[in-house]
């Protein structure tokens, strides 16, 4: 049986010193590795989100009154809040209104729009362009539409062109949703081709 000989005092001290040096080297190595490793920043959203929401890409909404199609909305982007207001942002706005027989009538185009949670009112803005079933063309920068009241309104400048070529402009508008009747609030001007001839022939001016 082999028995390890007893170490002399100097030899034992040498082994202790080597062991301590090795431990110190390991500690310095761990510290060096830890300092050299860069901490990856945690991803943080740039937006402050106060209300949860749903986000959609290309979307189509169709509203029916029982079996009758009332209107259709096509858009490329939709964001709907999941709070009590359920407010929905739509970009861009492409709306088609349908008549009682289900045929497409008035068309509404705009850069952007908001609708309430019940889809009863709309606010559209940015290059608003409307083509009615009877040939009118309406241009403005902002327009609101109340579906239940069947009315549209604007607080900015509006231009209306009729199928006969008449052009009417004014600031502020109250109108039926099909523009069968309307009134401007201020700064009204207009242009009527062949005005005298049409008056003599008892034709409708607008």
C-alpha cells in the first residue's frame, strides 16, 4: 500500500500558494468575461398604448337592414379601439351606398375616416370626393355623415358640380345624404352655363 509522504513546511506552503493563485486567476477570468459581454437592450414599443385595439389589413364591411344591403366599406387599414367608444380608424375610405333595389348609388372616397362603435356616424377627411347616383360630384376636405338621420354636413369649404355643369361653392354645408337637397352656410358662389337660355326654357338651374 502506497502512503504519500508528508510534505515539508515549504512544500505545503508552495502548494497553498499555487492553489490561491489559480483561484484568483479564475475569478479574474470570470470578471473579464462578464465585463466584456454587452447587455442586449430589451425591446420597447415607441408608442404609448393607453387603450387596447385590434388592427386589420385589407377589410370589407357590409351593412344590411334585414335582407337589404345598405352600404359597403372597403379599406386597406383598420384600427378599432377595444374600449367603450369602440372608435374605428379607416385608411383610406371607400364607401358605396345602395338604393332600395340593392343597386350601387352614391360613392364616397376619402384619405381617412372615423366611425363610432355602432357604425351610425362617420367622419371622413382628406381629399373627400363623392359621386351621387344622379351625377353630382362633391369635393371637400372634411365631411360628417349621420346614417340614421340620412344627413351629411361639413364645417369647411365644399364644391358641388351638377350633371348640367353647374358649380356651386360655399363654406359649411347641410345636405341630405343623397344630395337631393343642400344648403351652404356662408361665402356662397356659383357658375351656371347657359343661364339665360335655361331660364327662358324654364329649366331647373340646380
